[in-house]
C-alpha cells in the first residue's frame, strides 16, 4: 500500500512494551541515491529532544502510528555512524524542481507516496504552474522514470516519448 507524505509526518511512535507514545515524527531521513526513507527525525515525548527512528526499527504501521519495541529503538543523531553521510546531506524532496531530460520544466514536487513495506518512494506528485494546472492539473511520476537527482532538481524521462524498452513514459495527469 502507498502512503502519502502527510501520513508519515507528525505521526506518533508507539511502544509495544508500554503501549504508550514515545515520540512524534517531524521529518524524514531520505537517501537521494535510491529514494529510500532510511528513518525519521522525531521529537521525544518527554525530553522534547530530537531523536531518530530508523526504518528497520519499525515493527508495524497501524492507524494510530508507528509501532516499535521500546524506547531503545530510538537513537540519537550522533549514534548513526552508517547513515552519517546521508544525514549530513539533509535532502528534502518537497519543493524540488522537476525537469525532463530535454530540459522542459514540469513543476515542483508537491507530494510523494512511499510503499509501506519497503519505505521506497514510489510516486512523485508534481504541481504545475498556474497556466498548466488549468489544462492538466497535477502530474504523477513513477520512480522508474527518474533519471537523476541533484540538490536542485530531479530529472525525469521525457513525457510521452518512448523509453529504452519502447513504451511511453507513464506520467498521468491528475484531476
């Protein structure tokens, strides 16, 4: 199942051991190399300090929030040795410019959807400028159409042109 970005942020982190809330997610730790959510920055419920919930520590996603074993599932940012480089990038997807390979500007990312099992971002939703939005609305771009990700923009394959396998790019306008 796909989860929109709004359902991933400001979400309670619940303890399986105590049944209570430990923290609330505030922002993502996103790997720009493969568009995988590696974890979440959270605000601790008691100390109000910023802590990290790694994706592999999540036992389940329920309507009330993310379920983890206990307080030991949450880490400090300094303890993330393996993710040090990704954390240092502070990559943010929202508002990122989206252009095609032929340098046509499509718009900026308004939202995205991630797979709840793998936490890979599967769809990018691009808001277009006012003139284009009257005719086509919002674009939905699949992760397979992403060619390059930089700090300033995301490059995707040209719309309605054949791809390497001969099929047109699956970009669908949304009403």
